[in-house]
């Protein structure tokens, strides 16, 4: 029964109480061990197995070893960003959160976040694993990203995982998937995301694809203004996007979040709009279980750069929270978490590079054509070309798992972070989504 304690647990509780009561110093120790409260997503950190402890348990031991003090981590898994925000709104307090980029913007705008201390960025400190290993691409993105008050994302957020959105397609539709309207063209054989932000971004892609093909904007003009175009929430644009998404819905496209994965893996859909980490999972299983080769395509116009990052709430235990971020940013631990959840970490380092090199490099004597794939932008210290970070990979990986995890340098130049909606825009977006959802 849900509320019943097993005999074993009752005994454990009794023993713990006896131990704490045996001496006053022990009782004080039991009652005063600080608790670091962390809110993140379900199965978004290595939970351990027969050979390894859970990551949070390893952190507790590492923290005591480093500081001489005990810490207890309370890891609270939540369903989504909105659930996290609602929990905070009703007064739940956490030291550390791992929201997505738009929720970080919202929380900072509402003065709910602490800045990371300057000491966190001191690369001369050996255990400042984040500052010492963060990818130059991610570091630059965070440094140049600005909140509405002009402050840098870097002051408040440390990247955890990152990726893109794009289309998982059967190879015969790879060329067509360079354009956002591919999802509408395939009707009931396509899927889209069942949430307003991802679908609105897709709708913007469809809207501006049409404008470009009609000659309303030159390519150069669009690239210069790409971030603003893919964050256009003017009333006229939102109405145009609503019309496009309604057409998508009525053409039979399935709006889903995670519930269509098995069918996509089985080859029942031609086109599926996906987050890159989920795309890797789908491509892996389609090949392993059904001998089905699928591709991952990022539309040539632009696509979404997303990230989940660690932020500290006002009143947080700053030192312990920063220590946790550093611990999970140690390259060996980043590999553990990446391997566990299938997403791409925001930190580099030798262990991370070697992990992906082993995963994607072409085998000796491979029958398939082999090409060079340059990951310098992510792994080299300054982001410039370095031959040590060039992989020799099967040519198919230019549109498969490797590309999903690390888009090439040409592609990352047209990735856009989607900004958060203010209250008025959010109301209009929710109204738009209600009408699209109701369309038949």
C-alpha cells in the first residue's frame, strides 16, 4: 500500500532514531545536515545501476571529501517547465533548478534567481569543472545572450544539456525536410509537438519559408534578422501562424509529445518533428529493432537552439548549489549523464570528446565512405579549427545521430533561441493554441 511502511523500513527508522538518541552530538548531526533541494526532470541524471551509485549519492560523498561537511540532496523530478513554475508560485523553495531557456528568462525577469558567485568562474580552481570545461560555443552563446534588463545569461545560468529541433524522416524525404512545410505536406503520416511553443516555432518556420520562397526577403536580410523573425509574436504574424497550424492539424498531422515514439521507430510515420536528443533515441532503436535507417534534418531556413541550464533560486545555498553544478560538469560525470539520458552535454573536455569519438568514428576498413567531421567549434579551447577535434566518420552520420548531437558549423549559425512570452503574448499564444487544438 502506498502509505504503509515495510517491516524493513520501520526497523531502519527505529535504528536511525536509536542512533541519533544515543548521544547529543549525534542527534545534532542527524538533525542539522543541510539539505540541497534540486528540481529537474524525471530520468535526467544518472540514477545508478549495479556497478555505480546514483550521481546525487556520489556528489554527497564528493562534497564531504572536498569540504569536510555533510550534505543531503533532495532531488525532485518534475514533469515540465510549467509544473516547475507552478510549484515555485505556490511557495515551494529549491536551491537549484534545471529549467529550459525560456523559463530561465521568465524566472530572471521576475527576480527569482541568484547570480553565480564570481568564484564559480575562476578557472585556476581545479574543482571549477564548469568554467574549465564549458564548450566555447555554449559559453559564447550564454555570454552574448541577454535578459530583458540587459544582464547576461552567463551570470545566472550554467548549461547542462543542449540541442536543436528538426525532423526525423525516412531518407526519401530528407531533401523535402529542408523546408518547414514538409510536416503539412505529409498530413496523417507526420507528427508535430503537442505544445504551444514548439508548434509556434514550427509555424514561424512555415510562415517565413513561404515569404522567402516568394521573394519578400533576401537570404542576407533574413540571416541578419533571423533571431527576431523566429521570435516574431506580433498580432498579425500570430494570426498567420494560427492559420498555418490549423491547416497542419486538419491535414491529419498527429500532435504528440512522447506517445508516438514506438510508431515512429516502427516506420509508421514519414516525418516527425523532434528534439535532437529524442531523435537520437528514435534513430538508434529504429535501426536496432527494425533495421530501419532514418535521417535527422534541420530545415535550411533556421531552427531552434534549446538548452536546459542550472540556476539558483533566491535564498539558495549558493556554495553547495555551485558545487553540485561543478560536480555534474566534471567531464567524466558529463559522460555518465549523457550516456544515461542520450542528450548532449554543454561541457567538453577530453573524456567527453573521447566518448563521442568512440561512439561515432568509422571502424577500420569500413565499407561505407568516410568523411571528416570537425567538432572544433565545440571542443577546442577557443572554438577555432583544431585537427585534434576532427573525426573520421561514416558519411551517413552527416544526417544521422552525430549530426543530431553536434550540428556542423554551418548549421549552428542559423540556430535561434526562442525567447519567453510576456504575460500579454502568453495569453494570445494560449488562445491561438486552444483554437488550433480544437480544429478538426
